[in-house]
C-alpha cells in the first residue's frame, strides 16, 4: 500500500484544526483508556488500518490487556468490559453508523445512566474526531505501522499522541 498524499503537510491549517479537536478530546476529563477503546472500536467499524494500529498501540502502552484488545469487536459477548465501557461502546457504534437512522432512545438512555451531560457531549466529540481521522487516513491511504505510542503511560514519554500523527 502506498499513501496518496500526506494530508497534514498538504494543508497545515486543516491539520492544525484537527489537532486542536484531538487535543480538546485528550484533555476533556474522560478516562484515557475509555477514549482509546472507543477510538479503536470506531476505527474497526470504519476499517481504518492506520488508526487501528495507533489505538491498539496506545492501549497496550497504557497497560490494557491483550484479552480486551482481542475481544473488542465482540464486546457484547465478552464479560471483560464495565457497564460504563459498554455504554460508551454502544454509543460509539450508534453514532458512527448513522446511515439512514437516528441514535435509538434505548442507547441514549443507557449512555446517560453512565455519563453526565458534559461527559456525553465530550464523548460524542471524541467520536466526531475519530470518525474524521478515519476518513482522512482512509481517503489518503495513510500507511499503518510506523506509529509509536506517546501516551503519558509510556516509559519516558512526556505527552500524548494525536490520532493520525
């Protein structure tokens, strides 16, 4: 696979805008691993190899178990996710798969039982950000494999990584 173009350098202002969105999400107060789980799940749904590679590496660097990573695409059938994670994953799937439908009331009710209004808006913005990153990386064929985790959990890392970076 060969990249079509480097969208970051082709439009530095667009990259700056996306980076600001991802930075907000990173600092919004939601749990790091929860955000990375929903980013990974959305990337699986969208088929974004670059983002799957990135968020899997981020989760491993943050201490996530291999078992939970392997079972993420079957989270409904797995006992290894909390009620809060389940609600976030259900919300992530519903918001990502909007084609000719809305987000069902039962999904909204479930996520509202685990998140306050501010956190739900921030979680939804995280979904907007990862869906956007997926679309950029898929459209321009960003080649997976070179990403190195930069989370605060990595040895010697001082910052966190932005999707697509």
